[in-house]
C-alpha cells in the first residue's frame, strides 16, 4: 500500500512542475539559513571557551566600507577582529574595568596577536 502513495505523490510533483520548483527552492533556502544560523551560533558560543575566565573576554571589531565580499554586514561594512595598534592601549587607559589587552593587527588574510 505504501508504494501506491509514493507513486501518487511523484505523479503530482510531475504534473505540477512550477509548484515543485517553488517548493524545492523554498526548502533549499530555508535549510541554508538554518545551517548558517547554526554555524554562527556555534562560533559565537565557542569563542575562547577554553579560558578559565571566558565570560570576561571581549572581542573588538573594526569596520571598513567595501563594495563586495563574503563577510559584508547589511550596512555595507566588512567587520574583522582587529584595530589600530594604539586603540587597545587607549581603551585600557580610559576604562578601569579593562584588565588586559591583546592587540591584533592583520596582514590581509592572517591576523597576528601582538601580546
């Protein structure tokens, strides 16, 4: 009896090609967003969790305007965990709650911690 329902289902999909295409495209797009959200949430929850005081570690991001690329935010900016070298030390002097800093400078594709 199961084969009958399978044949009827595939016959319906074959007759309604536009409905099938729209449904498959919607399924693919929604699955893509679920996977992207899962990867993003996993990355956000796992940054520096191996440290004893992981809840006290903060990342500072800097934004640069760009025209195209893979890591562009919705405001047209590219964000990366780096900043000008003196900024980290300036923030430490200005805010007493900051205990330590580790500036990161970047050479195009690789970031280098300076601490």
